[in-house]
């Protein structure tokens, strides 16, 4: 069954549900410090329904929870008894990661329900903050050399300037401010997962309006907004139709209506300006 406009509250594609790798990638989305090369081993296939239909069960993230060590460092960033941190297989930005809670009593609940629990919410918030810091560090590593705000820091790193305080680098750009963290009002997969990604929306796997609007409308609920009030309109996302909203540039606010290809071209231009800030 194709997931098209007949299901406007969904932002996922058949390719993403099946877990098929994208045809081409703009870059290898890996953290240098945490993702040292290691031999690949066979990873367990995503769980499907008894009839083999991945569109019904959407249990593919469960394999990371069950056997994180089966995956290379380019996929699984880190794991503990409580969480698994992974790179999204279909990134929608320069750096796009997922936080997967392992709590079996909550990880198959809708995130709105799971995050109503104060203890669970506190743990998820704390781990999200740690992952956000990692994403910010990776952004600085990748984009810092081109950023005007990081120029003094880069000069010290390149040995052409001395630090103003002995042994300390200039702080440079606030890369954490370029990271967004949240859950989708209508999750694409059954296991609870928090998106932690850079805000640039610069990716070859950003392919249609639903992809874009799922991260740039109230369809993405910031982790700091939980717990949600019972009358919060984001609990009625199907009625709100967030994924059908006009597409507006996240950076300048320009309205592109439903013209996705024009938006994509514009996002490429905005990315070049954004990374040089």
C-alpha cells in the first residue's frame, strides 16, 4: 500500500519503513570520536508481522534495542541499559540522530502517553540533553571551519593564534542553538524515539512536503513541552493537518505553498548562508 496523500497525517515513505538504504548520501553521517571504524557484522532484520508486512507492524527500531552491538558505529552511536542512540538511516538534516528508550513498559506506547510519566520524562530529557550536546559538537566539527562565528576558535586550532586564556579554546558559535529535539505527533515507527537533529533540513533524503512539515510545524513536539495538557491541539494532529500546511522556510519564513522543489532549491541556498554564520 502506498503511503500517499490518502494518509496525510503520516510523514514516512515505503522505503523508510522497509529500512532500505538511500541510493546516495551527501556524507557519511558519523561522529568521529564515537564512531571509530569497526568490522561490520550482520544486523538482525527489522521485525515484521507474521505475514511479513512491515507496513503493519513498523517494528524496525526494535532490532537496535535488542542487539545494539550487532551494528557498526556508523549506525549505533552509543548504548546503555536504558537507551540506544543511533544515526537516523534517512537523515533529514546534516546531523540527524534518534534516542531510543529501552524501557519495555513504555517503549511501545504512544510518546504522548509514555512521556506523561514524570520519571520516564525526566530520564528522556536528561539523555536528550546529552545527545543534543553530541550533535552540537559534531556540527561544530563539520561546519566550524566555514563559520564566521567560529573563526577565532579555528585560528587557535590551526595554530595561527594563541588562546586568550591559557589552555582554553574560544567558545565560538552556539551550535546547540542549531539543534532541535522532539517527537512526532504521529510516530512513523512503533517504538518511542526522540529526534535530535540540526535544524538545516539539508539532505538528499528530504523528499517531499510531509518530510519537511513533519519537522517544521507543530507536528514535531519539542521534548521540553512535555507533559502535554489534555486539550493541547497537538493531540489532534489529524484534524490540524500539519503535514498539509504550506511549506515555510525555517530560516527566513518565505512561504513556498506546496512547491517542494522550489523549497529544496531555496534550502540549499539557505544552508550555504547558515553554515557560514
